[in-house]
């Protein structure tokens, strides 16, 4: 009897020790169905800007016209030369061991004129057919982003995302892709980061087409893009999903907004920031309309400014119904966190998105900076943003579609990137196991160094270093490549 009592006692102690060990994030294994991937985007890696029938995108046009828009006066004409080196890239992905590769298709490579009904470019079709076939043959799932910022210049010349006709142009383009590649592509992403396209592109002149029309054009752009997204989703749902059986999601970026202090004012500021940045786009996709706080604040400020109607466009009843629930999963791009505090709208002399929100953001001086001026090391923000999404949107399925760290130079011993990946993934596991967040998987940004928009080639996000001074664009895996490879292989965090 004493023997059995001691045995039960030891079993209870062993079980307690095991539970304590499993409560440490570094000892967590990833869930059985958790998937891993890497990501790139067409303009950032392909090059071949005028090869194979491709025409200029708005990025090509703007940077050819004005190289000074980019800090090192570079462009994506050659970039990583993935247009020619795609087989080498696929082998790097295969060696990494990930489940999927997220890449985008260049609209102007498939439809050089961009417009609805315009001619399909067979050379462009073949390029992506070859890439997709190579991925599938190596057991890598292609996750395709339909639009990652590179609007055909032919469309931008007609107003781009400020012209409502682009909705028909985009849905025609999406239908072409579903038809061409949907037999092999089972995961589609309609848009990458509306916020960057619209506020940065049309509001703050920080991204192509570099328009400075904040408070009006950014909302108009967002409205058209959301309508384009919802219509493309319904086209796939009704015409293609019954046959192809795939899923369609959307990628929204979030710099998590945390209160600067514990005051109620700062807590309100953080919530306001999240609604005006993240809710601006995901609220319509889930619930059919913009956050009520956006509708009310912009309407009130618009009246004060002398506008007859709100600067924020309105959805019709039919558009609300089409929009509501138009996603199979949310793609979340999350890198960092900001601290939020309220400021008065009078601090902004002119109508703007910033005035409508009236929140000042900053970084804690103790946070470790990266090579990118906007990116600080704040791992706990990953868990907090996942919990915020769960609480506001009924715990939707979330695929982390971008997360990464910026460095400079060739440095292959990128221990800071390793620390970043380790601890951000640790927070993902906390969100899954302790908060019951519905997280499907994780995507590292990026497979390799690439053209980082207005920062050119000065900031490096790659698990693989690319020598942009070498005409061959030699690829060399960094230590973070091996580190991520081990996480994928073992399906658990690596003890450093």
C-alpha cells in the first residue's frame, strides 16, 4: 500500500514538473496543423521589368522618372533577378523545409494594359506557371498574393485606386488568375496591406504613386480597394470554389497600438489608433462597414471643415452585404508596436487621416531599434495584437503573413534576427495556448534581401543575403536561415 502511495505521489510530482515545463514558451511544440512559410513580393524580387511582355507598374514609372524618391536612388529593374533565378529560389525554399511560399503576381506581367478585357500576356502566364509547377513538384504550397502594390501604370494614368473603374479592372484580373492557376493554387490573398496602398500611397506620398491627398484620397482609395476585394472574394466563392476548393483571404498590417500610460485617456487612444488603422479595413470585411468611431468622428470633423458630406465614403446596403464575411482567413502582417496618447484635432491645420484619429504615437526609449526607423523589438506586441483581433472579431482564423527584422550590410551572423524570430514566435505560442487565439501559421519576411521600397537596398530583411553588387545576385543563407530551418524541422522553438 505504501509502495503504491509513493508511486502515485511520484507520478503527481512528475506531472506537475511536466506542466510547469510546458508552461514555459520555449518548451512549447507548435500545434500539429500549424504551418510555416516565407514570403516575397513581385516588384521587390523579380526584376525583368521590361522582359517577357511586362509593362511598367506605377513603381517602375515613378522611380524611372524620379530616382530621388529612393534613399539610395535604386529601383526594382533587376532586384534579386528572380525572373531568371526562380529555380534557385525554389530550391532555397525546399531546403528550408517550409510548408508554403507566399509570393505575388505582377499585374502588368499578366495584363500589360491592366484593363478589364485587355489581352493576356502568354509569356507572363508561362513564367508563373513554371514557378507554381516547380513549387508543387517540390512539395511547397503556392500562396498567391493577387496585388502587392504594383498597379499597372496604364491604370494609374487613369486615376488608379481613385477611379472606381479599377474595381472592374481588378476583378477581371483576379478572375484571370483564378482561371489560369486555381487548379494548383489553393490559397489566395486579394490585397497586401490596404493601409500602405492608400494612406502611404495616396495620402502621405510615401509609396507609389506618391500622392499627398490625405483625408480624402486615402479614404477613397480604401473604399474602392475594399469593394474590389469583396467582389473578387464572391467571384471565387461562387464560380471557382465549388470546383477548385481553395480559400481566399486578405492581408492587413498592424503596428500594434498600446497605451503610453495606464491612464484611461491613453487606453482610449490605443483603441482609437487600432480602429483607425486596422479596423478601417478589417471591420468592413467582417461586419460590412467601417468602425462606428471612424464614421462618427470623420462625419463630425467634415461638417466642421465645411464639407457637405463626410470625407469617408459610404457603402450601399448591397455593398455591405457583399462585403460582410468576405474572407476565409485573415493574413496579419505584424512587425512592431507603438505607444499611443491622445492629442487634440486642432494640432492638425488641415483635414487628414491623422487629424481624424488624433493620436500621437511613439516608441519607448528602452526598446531595441532595428535598421528600419519604424521597427523596434517589442515581442509582447505580437501576442497583444492577436488577442485584440480575437476579442474584436470573434477569433477569426489568422495566418501571420509577414514578420521580420531589419539589419544592414552583408552580416551573416544575424543573432538579432534570430532573437527576434525566437521571441516573437514565443508570443505566438502564448496567444495560442494561453489565450486560445486561432493562429494557423507563421510566415517569415523575407526569404531573401530585396528592394525595400523607399529604403532601396539599404535595409535587409532576408534569411538569405543577396549580393546586389554582383551581376549574378549571389544568394548566401544567413544563420537565421538555419535557425528557422530547425524550428520548422522540429516544430518547436529552439533553445538558444
